[in-house]
């Protein structure tokens, strides 16, 4: 008699949902049943967009962009996007 071993098949789905308070919840579902729930620490951004940066400083868009182009606020370009470290905003405020 030939015995066949049966393999168990699992379907695992992972969901990550951002909560209103900025934290993330990660749900792991295996074969339709919740098997794990993890709450993560809030995600802290280390860069801001020019729009966010100008609002932080209360500046007009043209004024803020001039500060970026002249290097008065430290920033990098990634393709067409500006990456402005939050620390660069603080440094600018300390110098002025």
C-alpha cells in the first residue's frame, strides 16, 4: 500500500492600516483567520516637501524656493522632487 503525504496549504495575507493617530496596525490573516496583530510605532518623516516646509516657516512659495535654490535651506533633489530634511528647517531658523 502506497501512502501519500498530504501537504497543508496556507494562504497568508498581511494588511497594514494607518490609524488616525499616525500609528500603523499590521494584521496577519492565515486561511481567513486573524493570527497576529501588531501595533507599530508612529512613522516619523525625516523630510518634507517644499509646500510643507514653506508652511512650517510661514513663507510664500517663491521666497521658500529661492532659499532652496540659493542653498540657504539644505535640500536635495530626487528626480523632480525636493527632499528637505526637517533638521534643515531647524538649522535655518537657528541661523536667522
